[in-house]
C-alpha cells in the first residue's frame, strides 16, 4: 500500500504514521518528494485492510493499493525516475553514466593503466571482477581479496569509484568493505539469500538480468533488494539467451523502454556480454543511448589480446576513446547528460 501524506504534515506526524505501519508488522519505506511525502508499506498482505484506516488521520491524504507484485520498484510507488549517484557518476532521470574497465583484475599495472585511460576518455566509474563465476571450473576465477585491494588502489590513483561482483552471501561484507557498488551477476539474479544480503548491506547495487529472466521476474528480484532497505539500485540489461548463435547473447534493447514504463529504477546496458565481440560493442552502445538507457557498462582492457577473461569482447583504450566521442555527439540529440 502507498500512504500519501498531507503536504502540511509535520515530522512528528510522519513518525507516528511510520510507527503505526511497523506496529502492524509491515515495513515502511519513505520517499520525500518536492511536493509531498509518500510511504510504501510492504510485508504480509493480511495487514493491508488495517492500513486503510490510516486515511482517517488528518496527516494522511489517502491510502492507495500497489497493484504490481513488485511494490517498491514500481512506478505506482514512485512516479519520478530515480537518480543513482556514485561519486561523479549519475544514472537515471536524464543522466547517462559510463562504467568501464576489464572483465577481471589481473595485475596492478593492468587495472591502474586501464583505469587511468578510461577516466581520460570520460568514464565516471571503473568496473573489474575480483571474484569471477565461470562456466568452467578450470577457467580463471579471479584474484579475490587481492583483486579488491588492486581495485581500491586504482580508485586511489584515479578517483574513480568502482563496482565489482559479489557471488556468495558470506562474501558481501568483504566485497562491500572495498567497493563503492556491489554487482549481482546474471547467474545470481534469483539467488534470493544473496539479494537479501546485499539489500541489507547499505551500498548501491547493480543487478544484472538473467539469461532467461522475464522482465517481471527481473523486477521481482529487484524487489528483494529494495525490500531490505537498499536505496540505490541500478538494473542492467546484458542480453538474454535465444536460439541465435551469431552473438554471445541476444541484446534485448526493447527491455529498456518497457522497464522504464514499469519502474522508476535506472537501467543501463552491458553490450560487451550481450554481443561477445568487440566490433559489435560500439554500435550497441549507441543504440542503447538512442533507446533511452541510463548508462553503459563496457569492458575495456589495456591489452585485450592478453586478457585472461573475455578478451574478444573487450575494447582497447583507443577504441573506447573513439566510442566516447560518438556518445558525446549522440547525447546532444538524445538529451542525455554524460
């Protein structure tokens, strides 16, 4: 249910309503808007009838049901598009953020050199995997905590905040200690214990769509994170699995406007994992901006031919710089703020 507060309600009125919601065994999620404050009450559906009685309070304007199964992620709960800000990077409501870096952290020289070059080209955030979930148990699995320390050093050298993937619930605190944003990969999109854990942790979260996840299932996964108190969540379309074999996955760009109609959450695109081939990355980046995405997650390696992971889909710094110039030109037409 959504409790719309009277524009003239006081802070004490707001606290009183929140207490009444919590006394019913529900969780209160407050959004303070420009004109008025709304409270999302979520939890056991059996308590929703008693919430209707809140309309009798002078501090409450009205109580409305949220019809979508994903309550906090829905446009019903929040009509305005959300903005997620991490350092100098902004995503959503007209802001277009660029996250760039290698698939995995390999060496100190590799991650710092790449970070410096993507920053020079215009990226506002760094990406890099310290823990790598791989299809093969024999593939490179990442440097783990050593990789986190190298990412932190790259942040110190460049000022770029970084996002990195967390795979296991028991690693959330370790990864969160170093990173500025926690990434949930496609394979873990319905790992509900992990979603709850990162939602509770308190740092921004990047949630990738699964290989065969419908948009409603995807938004329900986002709901798990939001329901635990996470305030800053970014969705990421990274391609779905279809019968097509010409690309690594099939990039579902139609998901961008669909998600934006259903949800207030920012959504970015990962064209690197979607296409699996570097020559297709730039066209899909431009297409993502054109169809209204709120940012990009791009794999860039200082020497892709020597990459230990996903070299064929990684741009080199020169190609990334050329892409950033094209995105700057397109932003003038699309109205996006880089």
